[in-house]
């Protein structure tokens, strides 16, 4: 006859903790991908402007990439 051990939890909490960590990390990865996509879209929008339009905003074409990076990640 098998005895029932009621002191041990039904779930292995190491597995539960690992799954929570995995879920958190997947969320972070997806968040990073979304942030990178927003920055890429911003860069494309700014880079498509004419030099005259950039100058109206006080931006040099050479500074577009740095400005986008600082705005999104700095």
C-alpha cells in the first residue's frame, strides 16, 4: 500500500518559479523588440525628411541617428 505524503506540495515550486522567470524574460524580450521597432520607425520618419525640414527643427542629418537613439534609449 502506498502512503500519501501531505507535507510535500503538489506542485514543484522550483518549476513554478522557473516558469514565472521564463514568462518575465519573454515579456522583457518582447518589450525590447517593441522599443527597437518604435525607434526604427522614428528613425525612418526623421530620415525621410528633407534637409530643409530637418534644419527648421534645428537638426542636422548627421545627428538624426544619435537623436533617435538618445530619445528612445538614453
